[in-house]
């Protein structure tokens, strides 16, 4: 029997009947911008597919696995998607710290509250712009997915009188990992799209690149796949992203390689093959040019599994 839900709240049944935990798990996130608006922060785990979100000021492309964070007042709308599957957690800031509300989490905290407040920073707009989108490497994605499942089991099962505390502890563990991602945020790994993007032309191409980056194809083959020619595709793509198509694809692959290097212990050669590079030497040169380190140097410096 699933936990009783009331206003995106989990309500106690046998243990602490009627007790409310302001944390709710949604196994099938619909990206409804009205759901929880004004009453809950939202953390979405995109597990499959890709999409484009708009906050009214700019558009952001994401590809699973990814985490999407938004505040109670900031609900980016999903305007395009491909094979998308996601789950989510809706929560009130008091779940983090009983002293928090939607007003004081935006103020400078003092003392012990500061360490709790920092966990909410990824959910708050930066300079008026929504910015809570984080790509995940396979290791971190697996860990966060497992923690989502544990939160869900505790909220739904309520197997003993520790269910409120235990569900909160798993949720805090997710936020701890998110805090690490936020601290390591790097602009080259964020995909910003101009507001005048043509979803009928370039949008689907971008989604295709983010879903098929591991495949080998030429610019002519890509153009034919979208019923256009390479000249038109090149012009439209450059106007939207500021980059040639194959340069964008190469940068995407390098960013994904960086994620794998710091989040797994897979060999460089396996990572290279999985991302569509045919030559290890070429990959190494491209990686150093874009990231500033060789693949092995980057792993030694940033792979948390080797710390």
C-alpha cells in the first residue's frame, strides 16, 4: 500500500498516524510546471532520454542521466523531449532544517544553519536565472538512483517507527552528492541555447546528437536523417549554437568523457570507444585542448574513486 499523499506530503499510517513529512516521491515525473509551485522545491532525476527546458528567459538542453533542480517559484517548462523517463522528489525546505522556510533560505544564514542552507543552493536562481541542471556520470547516477529508491521505500512502506528519520537521512545523502556536483560545476558542461531556437529544425538535431553521440555518422548522413542538406543544417546549427555541428559533437563527447574519467575507473581506451572516437591519440589531443589536461592527468586530479 502506497503512502497517503496530501498536497505533495507523505502522511503516517500505522506508525505516527497522521504525522506529515513534507517530502513526496513521484515515480513518473510529468514536468508539470504547476505541480508544487509555491509550496515545494523539486528535484528531478532524468533516467532516460533527453529534453529541452525553458524558464521563459533561456532554454537548456539536457540528456539523461541528469539532475534538474527548481525552487518553489521557478518551474522551467518542458518544451521538447525524446524518449524521456524521470522520477522526482518534492520537498519543503524544513525537511532539511526545521528552521527553514521559503523566505529565510534566501538570506545569509549564521552558525550551524549555514552548513544546512548550502544544500539548497542548487535549487535557487542565480542572478535571476534558473541554473539547476547537472549532468551525471554513470557511478553517481547509479548511487543517486539507488538513494531515490530507498527514499521511496521508506515513505511508502513505513516499516517501523524510524521511517520519518530514515527517509530524511537518505534524502540528505542525495543532497550531499548534489552539493559536490554544485561545487564542481563547470560552465563548459552546461548547454545553453538561444531563445530563438527553431524546435522544428535544430532542436531535434541537438536532441539526436545528445542521444546518439556514441555512433559514427557524417554531416551528410545527419542532414539526410533530418530531410535537409549539409549547407542548410550547418547554417541553422551555427546560428543557434555558435558552433559547427561536428565541433559541437566533439565537445559533447569530451565533456561526457570527463564525466566518466572522474566518476568511474573504466580504462581510457574503453571510454574512447564508447563515445565514438576511433583514434586514442586524436582523443587525447582533443581532450587536452578542451579540458587543459591529458585524460590520465584529469583522472588523477579529479576522480573521486581514487581519493
